[in-house]
């Protein structure tokens, strides 16, 4: 009986690593023209970010209005 060569062991371990990585990780599939997610997406915790204000500069406008009101409230200088 022949003893297995180191090359055979390396090839066997690479094949095992490839097979396990393929089986244990989710991947996208294409079925009927649709790209479908991996089955693990159901286990993912979804983060919800509520919509912000429509006008993005509302705080700056409010600060400018306060500054203008404060400037008008000051008495005229010499």
C-alpha cells in the first residue's frame, strides 16, 4: 500500500476548505432574471432610519433668523 503524498493531503484540504466555504456562506442567486438574496437575510437585524426634514438647512435658517432678530433688537451704535 502506498503512503499518501503531501501533495494529496494539500489538495484534499483545499477541496474541503472550498466545499465548506461554499456550503456555509450565503450567496446571491439569479433565477428567472431576478437577483435573489441569500437565505440568511431573514436573520439580519434591519436598521431603520426615519426620514429627515425635507429642507436640509432648516437649522441654519433658524440660526440666521435668530441672529437677525437679535441684531434688530440692539440699539443703534454711535
